C-alpha cells in the first residue's frame, strides 16, 4: 500500500479523493470473441488473484491484445463471462462499460496528450477531485516515478523511457483495481528497456495493483509475471509460474517458445527414446510412439575427444558471456547448437566428446503420424 493511500485511510479523507481501490480479482469463464471468421478468443478460462501480475505471452496474432480489450470492456465477448471482484462486468445480459470498470491502461505508444504538460497528462483521469487536489495527486505520482522535475514540460521533450513512466504514473494515479499493459516496453531500445521495466515492476508492486501485461517476449514475461498465460490461436495452452513453464512446457511448441532447442527424433522403446546422443526417459509416451528429444543448447557439454559421443566443432562464435558452437555428430542431420563457455582455443575443426545433461532434455511426442 503506498504512502498516499495509507494517509487517506488514516484520515478518513476518502470521499473527497479518488476512490480508494484495493486490488481486484479477475475471472474469465469461457470467454469468446471473433472478428469475422477469426476466433481471437476461443474459450478463455483464467482466474487472477488480487495483486497478482499475470503476463499474456504468445506469438503475434494469438489473441493477447483481444483478451486485454475484452477485460477492459473495449470489446464485448460473444460468449462467456468476465468478473471483476465477483461482479459480472461482461456476460449474457450484463455489460459494464470501460469507464466504470476502474481499470488503468498503458499502451505501447504511451498515448500521452501532446498538448498537455506531463503533470496535466497525469491529472487527466482524476475527474472526481478538485483541480488543485488532482494536480497535487498527479505531482506526487510523478515524483514516485522520479519525474517530478519534468512536471511542467511536455511529453515530446522526454525520452521514450520517461514518457512510458509518465504513462504509468497516469495509469496508477487513479489507483485502478486492475492495471492492463499492452507491450509497454516494446517501443524502447534494449538498453533502456531493462531499467524502465524494473521501475515499472517496482511501481506496480508498490501500488499492489492486479496487473495483466501483454508481451511476446518470453524473457520479459519471466521477469515480470507471477504467472504466465501462454496463448496460441485464441486459447491459453498453459498457465503457471515462469519456472513451471520453462521447466515443464506442455508441448514442443511451448518449449520452443522459451528456448532455442536441438531436436533429435527417435522411437519410444521400454519407456525411453533412443537417439544418437543417448537414450532419454519418455514418461507418459506409449511404446512405439515417434518422439523428439528437445535439448537446450546450454545442456550440452564438450569435453576431450574419447569421452561421450564423438563430435566435431564446425563453428565457434564468441558472444560475450557465452560462446556459441555448432557441432556435427554422426547420425544427426543438423549440427547441434551449444551455448556455454567452452574451453579456451576450441575452434572449428576440433574433435570433442559430447555430453548431454539430462536436466536440459525434454521429451515430447513428435507432431504428425
Ligand atoms: P500481436 O502480438 O501481433 O499484437 P495479438 O496476440 O495481440 O497479436 P490480437 O491483436 O488479439 O493478437 O489479434 C488476434 C487475431 O484477431 C488476429 O488474427 C488478428 O488479425 C485478428 N484481429 C484483431 N483485431 C482485429 C480487428 N479489429 N478486425 C479484424 N481482425 C482483428
């Protein structure tokens, strides 16, 4: 709970101020939405706890933005229900418009008003307060985002990261029940993205807001989300903590989304899949099933030739923290990709002994017959 909110509660000052809102829970039940023949939401079930940060992650066109728009009330579902704090805000015979849902929105392009100062931009949503109170609240919100000195400037004079923080201050100042963010960092260069992301996460945590963030970047989802909802073709295919999704992806495409993989085929026999890189446990797969061992590039180690499986380095690239190697192994069509710090002087043409760490191997049924 932030200092202003604590003060409000302590002084019983609430009626003259922005309504004090504690974080809301959000529930979606069988939510559907189509654009013509395209099913952008094809039956979404999702329950988000108050104060939780959930990232909607998935490839372009999978329906992330549509889901955010449905939660905000910008779109109306064709079936299913949406509940905010157990109140139905969208469903058969019920629809609460966006402005009554007490939701904060942050978009990729910040959507700041260019003709208003940063302070006026932040104060814009505080309609329930007197002008003086709204400006005082807005100033505090800017100061919390360490932008107080820019209050009287206009957005165009700020960097992209600063504009994003103004947009966040504007969204948080109304103390929304739920904060919805659509690709909030994708307009920033990679150097700035990390620091703005950290500041945003700290502000959201500090406000205690329930938050739904759309991103197509798995690393960003893992950094920001308490849980990640992995989406594909209008559905949530997996929901869980970042660690659960990374360690136990539900299928091969989900695994591919989080990590570049070396995929080696084989058939299940005796509960294991035999490959030129060794045999790996294939739990849950029937005998004779065609399967794929998906090996993370950091799970392959190269030792002196004569140990492990014989391989030959085709390429070595220095990438700073890690090295990247391509390694040929007999019986495998494509070179293995290895990402780890290799022994000094290990370059193209060197013979190596390849070892695979089973902790970095995932086994799935192969697609198709
Ligand atoms: P991106 O990461 O590219 O923003 P997304 O996962 O957010 O994609 P949506 O924008 O929700 O995906 O789109 C889901 C599907 O619905 C896509 O096939 C898209 O082309 C379609 N769609 C979205 N908005 C509209 C619209 N206004 N009219 C018609 N089709 C739309």
